C-alpha cells in the first residue's frame, strides 16, 4: 500500500492551486515551465509545475508579513531579484510535511498585493 505522506505535496499543490484560482479574476498561466496564478496579468503565486514531484516549492508576494515569515526555517527570499520586492519562497522536500494551513493567508496577502483595488474591494464585501 502506498504511503499517504508520499502524495502529500501533490494534494497540497492542488489545494493551493484551487484556493488561488478562487479569487476574483484569478487564472492559471504557465510561463517559464511553472504553474502561476495571475490576476490582470500579474503573478501572485508561483507553484512548481510537476504534479508528480513529491516536493513542494512555491513563492508569494508578502509586503506586510514577509519580514516575519522569512524567520521560518523553510522560507527564503525569492531568487532572480524578486526577494527585494517582497517575494518569499518556500521549499519542502519529499517526506517533509508542509504547514498547508499557513499558505492560504499568504496567498491571500499576495493576491491583495497585486490585484486592482476594485477586485480587492470584492473580497471585503459581506457574503450575500
């Protein structure tokens, strides 16, 4: 029987992808061989693209919480000069258990960092 932990990262990847695509006007794109979530042509989530990879690697823009998040052992400034603009990357190797509940608020912060104010206002409306 397969170990459920082996499928953890792909399942988390699918959950994070679905969460990100639930934001107003969010869509998926595939530049540079990666899966990204965008809003109005601006990336707010980089997610490694191979669903068979048991590791998990993602990046989000965290202008508010980034400095605190970088104190976590699995966080580092994103490469290619993006770290100086508030981008934070997370890496988990096979067998490591990513703290998936922490990612949703960070994805939400990243969306709010790049989305137009009109779309952000939709998030703040009370439910119908």
